[in-house]
């Protein structure tokens, strides 16, 4: 076990940290609806890449939120914000899969 005399760095929680994953997912979702894979394959894969980036940033944000909630008491609405982000990320993933198969 390694002990350190340096104080642990605790990040402050801010709802503004959820803006980037939401924006990536919103743009990807809109693009997936507007650019079907059959008609515009290059745009489709560009928006699919945005969806993957949004999913990755969502996972990172939710992991950080989980660790922050375990260490500090935060309001319950922050968990609701995280749950909404997770559900929307799943919806965009479903949209991506549906667009690829149809």
C-alpha cells in the first residue's frame, strides 16, 4: 500500500459538466435521423462517430459522478441528471443500431 502525504484532490460537482455529453448525443441523434446510411453514408458514419464519442464521454461523466457521490453528500437531483444522461445515451445507441439495420 502506498501512502502519500499529498492531499486528495476533490473535484467540485457542477451540472455544467454534463453539457458536452448531452450536446454530442443531441447532435449525433439529429444527424442520424437526417442522414440515413443508404442515402448519405459519409455523413451517417460521421454522426455515428459523434455518437460513439458522446457515449464515451457519457461513461466517463457517469463514472466521475458515481465516485463523487460515494465520497460526498450531494443533492438527489444530480443522480436524476445522471440517469437522464444514461437513458438518452441508450436511446441514441438504439437509434444508431436501428439506422444501421434498416
